[in-house]
């Protein structure tokens, strides 16, 4: 499925590629980080691959490929998401959800 040549072609250093390889090998890493690390390795191997092709190979949406490709090319190498706005979700380690449990 050939597409247009990608507008952004990030370059990765050896240490960045080594970090990506290490993340892919680890067992307890968030899935999103593994996918991004796989994308880094794919783009390093095939810098001219189209966004749809890269997405198809990795099982992610082409817009995700486009987003990360542009971010790496313009802002540098990072695998973590940006902080999200808004209030963090509340989580009670004890499992206490207020008076909900009394109704059962």
C-alpha cells in the first residue's frame, strides 16, 4: 500500500535506538511505550516508509505514526506522552467506593 513520501523523517542516535531495543525486550513495560519503541526501530530501518504502511506493520493507526514521526522530527526523541490537562482520576487503594457497597 504505497503512499506519499513522509514529510517528517526523524533521525535517531545509537543510544536512542539502544533504548528502544531495550524497551521492546522488557516484559513489564506499558504497551504504548513498546509500540512507540517498535515504531522508532522501524523508522530507523526504513525512513521512507509511508505512515499507512508503518501503521499496518505495527497494528497502529496511521495518524499515530504521523503524530510521533512529526514530534520526533521537530521536538526530539521522547517516548512518554505529554502531561494531560485536568484533574487526576481518584483511586482508592482500599477499594472503598463510598456507600456504593452498602446497596448490594
